[in-house]
C-alpha cells in the first residue's frame, strides 16, 4: 500500500470514528437518552455531556478531514 493510500485510509477511518462518536446517543438516567452530540434532544437535558462528546468527535473529525483532503490532493498531483 502506497503512502497516499495509507493517508487516505487513515483519513476515512478517523472521519468515520468522529461521525460515530458524534451521532451516538448519550445515555441518561431512567433509560432515556439526551440525543447525541450533533443532534441534541429538544429538552437539552445534558449540555455538559453533549459538549464533551462533540469535542471528542471533532478531535477525530478535523484530523481525519485534513488527512483525507491532503491524501486526495497529493494523489491528484502524482497521477496515481
């Protein structure tokens, strides 16, 4: 596997992990959920948990997007 393909694969993986974290439901007491980090519920029951999960999702999404874009741009330059 070439370096370009490795960078693209790592970017896709990190982006998918970030999306999974961002859209996973946040569990609350009594089997209720607080929505997710990207799609909160209408009552905004858990703002602290939502903001911390959103931050964790962005920790994966931003580098994943950068890796993906840089891999695709370098792939286009070399004609790979």
